[in-house]
C-alpha cells in the first residue's frame, strides 16, 4: 500500500482517465488496459478499468485506484482490500494475475460479464472469468462474454478475473452450444456431472491435471440425459475435464476443493 485513499483526488483521477483515453493512446501510452463490462437483468451497464503500471501495486494506491463512491442497485466492482473500486492500477498483468470481482443485483435474471475494450494486451494472454458457483472457467477475450442467471443479492466471492498464457489445455467450452452438452464438477459430491438432454453419444470422459497427465478415464458410458461420474478421493487442485463425442471434444478447467 502506498498512500491512503483520498476520494476527491480519486474522483479527479477517474474523470481524467475516462475523458483522456484517446489522448493517452495518441501519445504512445503502452500500458496494458482491460475494460470489463457488466450488464445486469435491469439492462443497466457498468464498465470497470484495470491498468498495469510499474508504479502501482496490488493494494490501494493513491492516484491509481478509483473507489466506487455511489453504488447502483445493480453493479459490479473490483474488490481491493475489502473496498469496492471502479478503476484499479496494478504493477503487471500476466498469467499469475488474479483480480477479485464483486457484484450486486436488484432483480433476478440474466447477467453478462464481457470485455468492453482492450489496449496493449498480447494475443497470447487469455482473459478468463472464474465462476466459483460451479468452479468453471470461461475465456471471454474474443467472444460475447459469459452469461448466467442470478438471484438478486450481493456476491463478493463468486467471481475472479484471471489471465493465462497456457494454451496447451483449453479453458473454453465453446463447443457446448453445438452439442447441447453441459458439464461441471460438483465439489459437494466429488463427481463430474454431465447434462445431455439430446442424448448425444459420449465416447469418453477424461480428467487431466495441470501438467496434462490423465488421472481418470471413463469409457462405455450409458446414453442418458443426466450422468454423474464419481471421482473418489481425488486430490484438491485444478484439473481439465474433457468429453469426447462424435462431433468433437469439449473441455473445461475446474477447481476441486
């Protein structure tokens, strides 16, 4: 932490940052920037900004972090040291960066978190949203984002924004829309749950660790609309679930607690 937050100064920083974006780019600003958008059930939209600057830290920094002073009924914000922020500056954005997110909604319905804009982000760097509700990872960098149904309330430990350059294992379940197969890891029962309403033929289900080593394989699965695969006493950690069908492969990164 550098200097305690000063709200008037932070408000001025917010105004300058948002109003001089084009000016900064035209003068050779090479700092990585991610603008993250949140659209809530009442159709309002919030945009957050994170910038990498060598003078900033992961804590609260005067002049680099802008606090959320007026919270809307439905809103999203960065969580820094238990505070809510619209803008944050950090020292670097790389595969080890983790940014906690908080959000609240005043009504039930469909929400979407997506990328509103990117500056100076390398092609090799993924932008992944972790939803801890079902421990799924969603690559939102080059698509329409992650949409999910939510019940009105406040969620302070459900979502995180991650960055990863590891392309050897997929973290994107982009094929599920074609096959109508949905799957996740249920930590309460230590099992892989597969929903297959159109009874697509599943040839094999396999789980890999982060090194790409196979740890569990399931063959000769029954053609059912709901399948639960027991993983027994598998160790806590990050894994990849891969499902092979005649239409191709589906994969998803999951966190086992």
